[in-house]
C-alpha cells in the first residue's frame, strides 16, 4: 500500500486535525492513515491548527479564533487534489542515498541558564537580545543536517532534509512565513528544479537559534545561508545505493496527562472572562488533550526503513535527547528524525528534565512517563 510523507509549513497540527490530515492523504492515495506521516516545520508565523481547542473557544462566543476551520477544510481539499495530480506522475525509485552536513552557528540549547540546584532560571529562546545569555555555552545539540535522497535511475527525484532547531528568526508580526529554513529550501529548489526538496524539523523542543540570533531582521538571511550550506555539504556527502527492502512500521502511544491537569478547572479558566485571552485559549489546548486521552485516540509513531537508512517520525515538540537516543537505538544505521508530528501533547521533555522546570516543562501536557512511552515506541520501530 502507498506511503505518504508530508511536511507542512505550519506551527502545528494537533489531535483530530492531525487525524483529519492523515485521513485525507490516505483517501487520496488509496492507503490507510497509519501509512501517512504529517510533520510540521513549526515556524511560528504560521497556522496552529487544533479543531478540538477551536470548538472549546467557539462555545464561549467572545474569544478570538485559534484557527479558521473553513480554511483548514480548504487545505484538505487542496491536499487531496495535489496527491491525485501527483500519482499519475509517479516514477520508480531504484536507488536511495544518505548524507550529512555540519551546520555552524545555528542551533543552541535553550535550557542552559540554570541555578545551583539545576533548575532553569531563564530561557534563551529563538531570538535573544541579552548578550550574557548568548555568551553561555552552546549546550547539547545535534550539529548535523541529514539528507535522504531518492533516485530514479541516475536522476535524483526527492531530497528530504532533517535538522533540529526551532525554525524562527523573528516572528509575531502577523505575517505568515517559512522563515530561514524556508529560504534555504527554496534556494536549493531553485538550483535543482527537477528535484523536490522537503525540509523537516528534528527534535527541537529544547533547541533554538538564540545563541546566534539577536532577533534583528538581517539575521534571517544569515541563518538561512548557514542552513543552505549544511544542505550543500550533505549533498556532497550523499552515498547512493540500490534500493533493497523497504519497511514501514508504526507504533501507537497514548501518554498519560500531567497529574495536575483537571478538566473542570480548565473549563472554568476558559469561561472566566476576567482572564487574558492567552489565559483562556491555552487551557483549551490542555482540555483538548485530556478529552483525547479519555477517548483513547493514540498518537501514531512511524518509521520508513530502506537498507540501512531509517526515517523516524515523532510527535510534538520532542526534546533533542529523543533524536540522539534514536541514533543509539538504531545500532549504527543512518537515522533521520522528524518531530512536530501530532502536536496534541505540546512539549515532550525527557523525564530527567521535569524536576528542572522552565517554560518547556510548564507547557508539557504529559506526565514524565511519556519518556518511557516514546522511547519504547522508538525501540520497537528501530530495533
């Protein structure tokens, strides 16, 4: 049955919206939703789609939209049409290649500023105007951009690029943008118009450009050039080989919510008109997650394995440690990881980071046991 892999230049697609996206792709391609992976790139100047949270907000009558359901439905129609038009143009894939390129001065760990007890005292985000925070160490990152290329004979057909960093330089001005990874991808696309270039964000829940980005507008082009250089380096490193066995595997996980999340309390926050908009809309996302868990709708992890290449699809804002863990679980095989799939659980820290607090932990909807659930799912996909 066909496999469909998709990257969307949106902030996130969550819960039933993510299921709807995979279902639409499956219907158009003649396959099942479990054989469809939808990952967001996570640029913040872009839609954040949760149909379930939107219903909770709609019921209040006075809150601004989280998303536009009509626009979302139009996107699904365009998605089905794009797949239907693509299928007659399909070509056989005979070879596959993988390569990696070092990306300099883009990624940095956000959770560096800690007190003597190890707790987070301040976050170095995607942009950081504080020179003292930018002077702090780069921290744990994955410096390599990974590329997986598909060939039909001698001709490259698709190049998929994977790099772990929050993909924002400046944002919040209300204009949709694919930001600096989009600029890098578009440059590669212009140079190789016969090859479809697709960019995926890796496990970047705790990774951003803050050490190297002061938030000024010229930095967008600088960061784009550094990502582009990594893509070029990975292209030079590509090792092409005949396609052997291709395996698609899935694993269902449904992590438990944080113990302090209470449906009645969240509903009261949403309806409390004395609270600021963010203090009412954000609980709608938390309540949507609680309702999903109650309905027992799992998150689907997936992997595509061709020869010794593993492409792994993970949910939400997974911490970098999961990407590094996947590389260990794969036992020396080449692993390219895309996170920001189903965004229902928001941030997904590793369990060791929960006691340290900080922003990411405060907006993690799952209990620390999510670490065991996600790692167990990855182990089943990769070993």
